[in-house]
C-alpha cells in the first residue's frame, strides 16, 4: 500500500531512491540538450520525455526525513525553468487516483504558472500532458509528433513485457530505428530475496512443490518476461542469489535487445544485499556512450582506455596489407577500433551510424565487416528478434580473440553505484565541462 508524506510518496533508502532520482534529475537536461540539437543550433528539434509511472512528482525519504523531486518532478522542472525548452514535450502517466491527485498538488505548488492538458490532442502551448491511463500512450505514440523521445518505465516492482513491447512496436518500426530510447527500472534482487508482499521465487522448477505465494511470484515473473518461458530454467534453482541476479540481468537485457541494439544495465546498491538496475536502451551509439560515461564518472568504475598505438602495431604486424602511409588508417582498423571502444557488448552491423560515418558506401562497409569476420575479430550472431524484415547480418566482437591478438583487455564489469563507492556528491553532477560544452561526453 502506498504511503504519503504530504504530497510526496513515502519511500525508504537514502542511497536508493535519492540516488536514482538525483541521477535522473541530472540526466534529463543532458539528454534533452543533446537530442534537441544543443545551444549552438538553438535547440531546433522536437523532444519528448514520457514518464510511464509518474508518481506524485515528489519523493519523501523516510531515512533522512527529506522531500525531494521525483523523476517526473525533474522533467517538469526542466520544462518550467529552462527558457529554451519550447520544443520539449513532457507526458506524465499516472493511473493511481491518489498519486494523480497529489501530482496535481505538486504542480500547483512548485510550478503555479505551468499550464497542462489532460487531453494530448488539445492545443496546449506548454506541451505538458497528464494522462490517467497508460493505454492512452499508444494513440499518442502514433498520432503526435514526439521527435526524439525518452520513455521512463519506473514501476514499484516491474513493468509487464507486453507494455514495453507495445510501446516499442509503435515507435521502432524499422530495423533498430533511432530517435527512441527507454530507461527501464527493475528491482532485481527482490525477486530472489523478497520484499513486502513479494515472496521470493521458488528454488525449483517443480510446480507441485510451489506454495500459493510462490505461484503468484512466478506469474509476476512470467509477466515480466512475456511470452518466453525459458527464464524458468535459469532462475528457478538453488544457485546463489548473486548468480541468479546476474543471469536475470542477462536474460532481460537480451529481451530488450529485441528492440534496441545497445542495452546498458546500470546497477545500484541501495543497501547491503539489495541490487536494482536501470536498463538504458538505445539504438544510437553516442547516446549509450554518454550514458555510460555519465554513470561511471561518479563511481569507482575505471574508464576504459585501451592503448591505440600498441594495438595498431600488433594489428598491422598480423595484417601488413592493411598498413597505410603516415597517419592514414584502413577502414578495417578504424571500424574495429570504433567497435572496441564504443560498442557496448561489441554488437554491430552495417546500419550502425558511427560505422557509416567511417565508410559511407554500404557495400564497402559490409566488405570491411566481412573481412573482420574472416579474421575472427567478429563473430556472426543470431538476431534477438524478428520484429522487422530485411535485417542485415549481426556481429559481435570476439573479446577472447581481441585479447589474444591485440592485447586489449575487455572492459571491467560495472560496479554498483552505492554510498560506499560514490566518488562525488551526485548533487555536483554537471552535464557541461568548464568550457560549457558537451565534448567531454563524446
């Protein structure tokens, strides 16, 4: 049952809810400034932030006895306080009647001059919409010009896969189409340790041994994964919770890969033995790279900085026919280096925009990918879904071979963001460098 402190949702966990909210609060302006075209272009592009679980706009942190803006509050604050957000839409969806009423109070108190509409098809000069039913979002996705859009799924436990799948199908109509990004929140460890009314998943796949509450948890997990039941073979066992959490993240990541080429699970540790994840989903290389830098910049995760000079020397030693004069580099090397440095998981194909920037001719680009495949730097993998027709070959970097031949060690696994490893106060996060540009994020 939801609890409220004035208009704020009452939550515990200063290092959970507070960290997540403040990071989202800093990420929204960063995302908007990039996808809107930026200051030098005078923000020409339409952008939209869609909160699928808006809450009240405020969170009350019981552990520290303070009220902070929730993620939807940060979206409204960006819209209300930045004079350049004329082309930014904010769509908030909240089905709980109490939360919706409190959300109206929070808006009236914090942004009294903000106008909004309860009908997204009305003319609304502020471009802020409050919806009571998530089913309305499907018509909006089809009928409104949302531009570059960020959907945030932030439920109290999980979002049914059917809902995520339906939104993605409406927005991503072509193979790994850009202009749509998802952030999906998941209470990962709670499925195995339990929380409140959620009983841990059973430690066996034998249905006859499940209790009634375990049956309910299995049904919820099936709702999380959708039509695919293979998760049961991996998660309903007596292995250590740490192993099952890691496997759950991998399974859910692959599910999201059905719509997104890049899926970055960012772990948070609000308290000992509790882990949750924000899954950042994008089909745009720059977007996922900026997100990863944004996350790792303020934790003790070391930056990934492979030595280009040493690796290139080994590369041309193995393939002297690819050595060029002076500082010139072959397409094969430039593509391989781009994948190593900037492609999370090493997934790539001939539709990747950054690879197209290296070689505009699609035939030559595919020839370079084929060469890297024949030389074992890439391996061909199966597609994660069949949501589109005429899909290209999909590859993944063979890290074992790259380590063996080029001496480049794969990136380390991300450590969870927690109060123990937070490098700087989250309140000091800034999207700009000292010169006021975004170059440090690229």
